C-alpha cells in the first residue's frame, strides 16, 4: 500500500516536472474537437436575419446537433451605414450560451479592401499596455455592445451553470473575439466560463494582443483553419492583416489539412503563429476554402 502511494507520488512528480512553465500558465480544459462542425453550424447561422432567430427556423437550424437551441434573440445595429448583427441563444444539449456576430455578405469585396489600421487598447487588465487591435473589428463590436452586453448578462444570470461559447466565421470570428476579450475586461463575464471558437478568422491585433488572449484564462480556445483558406493564412502580399504590418494570430490553431485530417498539435503554445500547420503552405491560397468548412454551405 505504502509502496503504491510512493510510486504514485513519484510518477506525479515526474509528470509535473515534464510540463513546461508556459504550458502551466495557459492550461485549458481539453477541447472536444468532434464538436467543431456543430460550432461552425452555429457560426454560419449568424449570417441569417430577423425572424429566423425567433422561430429558429432555417435549414441549418434544423441540423440535428443544433435543433434543440432555445431563446435565440437577433441583435442587429440600428444604423443603416453599419449593418452589423449578432445573436445570442442557448443550447441545452451543450449546456452553453451561444454568442455570435456575423461576417460580411460581400466577402470578395472585403478580402480586397480590408483596412489595416490598428487602434491602441492599453487598459486590458493583466496585459501589456502596447496591445493594439484592428479598428474595423473594434468598431463592429462597439456598434453591437449596447444591445449584446446586457442581453448576455441576463442570460448568464438565467443559466448560471452554463458556459458561453463565442462562435464566428471570418470577420465575424474577429469581431466575436474582440467582444469576448472586452466583456471579460469589463467584468461582465469571467474568462474561465468562456469558450472561443472561430473559423477562417483573420488576424485581429498585434503580438501583444495575441499573447493577451492566451493569458486571459479562457476555458478553451480554438482557431480553426480550413486547408488553404486565404483569410487566416499568411502569404506574400496577402491583404489579410499580414504579419509584416504587425499582426499576429492567437493560439490554438486547429488545421484541417489538405487530406481533410484535423491537425490538433500545431506548435503555437507560446504566442499564436503556429509554424508547422497552415503556415507551411506557401502558394495557391484559396477563397473557396474560406467559405466551405466541413462542406457546410453558408446561408
Ligand atoms: C465530444 O462530443 C461528442 C459529440 O457531441 C460526444 O458524443 C462525446 O461524448 C464528447 N466527448 C467528450 C470526451 O466529452
Ligand atoms: C508541431 O511542433 C510541435 C513542437 O515541436 C510538435 O509537438 C508537433 O507534433 C508538431 N505538429 C505537427 C503537425 O507537425
């Protein structure tokens, strides 16, 4: 008996010694990757408008993995010049509140005209005062914050044992990430209750921002990249806020490789830019790969 205990203690000590300090500070609940297509379905639904949400009535809404969703509420801006929209809903089967902001209806135009101006975000609790984020993604969130923040707060109270899953595709993934970081910073939500999942997300801010996302203590984060998706992947003069203009991705990348295999061990634990997953691609980046995750068509 004593021998077994001593042996167990030795094994535990060896295990703890084997975990590098950086990994300990960013430890997260293991990600259940078989849920990723479900999260993508929820992100795609954000492209819908109005009454789809009240009745949860659209072809994707009827997918078996999300058909039990309740309490969905559509939260658009009231300004015609900035037609951003988000939704909040509840998934009883996932025991989570869903929070999503849509991408754009005109992806081609966006890919060609993406502005790259950054703004300072110096008051992020526990992070570098040099954090900067893309001003367009910030502005999108600020347009929506007045309606989405109070709605989320009321859902957090109504479903006290549920997590919150922030899901978004493309620009929507970027704005949703800014929202999650801001809501935690404003203490509307604790990070260890929040799961971040994005698909085809462009870079959102500088390396200090990427590191800040890693240090905030989110329950889980997944940044999914589909094959040669032109938006998240870096290539030469890529318009999508590129590394040479001071942009960086946050961890953890999950890459659907060219053989349709999900690569889960990308080397991005310390910063964000994995060097052995999607960044191993060096040419022929693809717009179709940006809009065809899991062969699920966007609405
Ligand atoms: C992961 O999610 C799948 C799909 O919902 C579920 O069947 C499975 O039990 C989950 N696995 C774990 C370890 O939670
Ligand atoms: C990426 O690099 C990390 C660290 O070296 C390694 O553990 C992981 O297996 C690599 N993954 C791939 C897909 O090559």
